[in-house]
């Protein structure tokens, strides 16, 4: 009868030979994915160009675990306006810590080229994906803006690709090493 045999005997003799290997691979992949999920992005500071309906400069700075502040200084192809957007963004890893989904919101101010007295401003949202390869960060996003004060239109959608250079990389942390240091006192 199978039930009164030791567990190691069952794994090595009564199950197909490939089954323990498949279980080991599955457990290894689950371990890696859970460790990678603890860190959502691979950089602390990045700077680069935003290319799309509105073009300009983009600066991202990590402020907390999975959170960044992004400042975008931009000009629109539709008109000669100059704008500034400041957004808080939450990052979620899709595949490891190099490929992320992010979303967030913030505020924007625009300087209209034809009138220095009118400054359309309001709220902006953002949703996008990003990929970091070595020191290059590539992202695509959808950035809707809602003008609350002034402006010709209440809603302005925008999409763009951003190419950023990673100025400061995040140092990789050893999840198991930090855990063992906190649990084991080596002074004894």
C-alpha cells in the first residue's frame, strides 16, 4: 500500500521520473517571481526625451518603494504652448523588475504663446508601460489632461514614447541575505 511508505520513497519511485523535476522548476520560478516583485523598477533617477504629440524633457525620481515623481517640460505640436506636468506614479512589475506597468496622476500648468496672461492648468493622469535595458529606459504612455482653469478645451489626450538615460541605478538587494541577517545573530 502506498500510504505507509516514506515520502522520499513516493517521490523517487511511485511518481513519474519527470514529476519531481517539474515541481522543482515550478518552485524555483515561483521563488524568483516573488523575490522580483519586491522591487518594481530598476532605477532611482532617469532623464530623457519625450517624443509624441507633445515633446519635451522627462525626469523621473524614485521617492519610495514602487513610487516615482515625474516632471515633464513639454511643447505641443498643435500649438506653440509650453507646459509643465508633475506626476506621482505607482509602478508594478509585469515580468521581473525590468518591465513595468505604471499609473498615476498630478497637476499641469501651460504657458500660452499668444497670451502671457492666461495659464491653463488642471489635473493630469498617466498610464503606461516601461522597459529598462542596461542604462536605457523606454516607455510608452497615455497622458490625459483636464483643464480646470482657463484653456480652450477641457480635455487634452496625449500619447508618447519616452527614451531616458538611467542616471542612478538601483542597487540589487539580496532578499534572502537581508532576511537571514535580521533573523540570525552572528555575534553569539
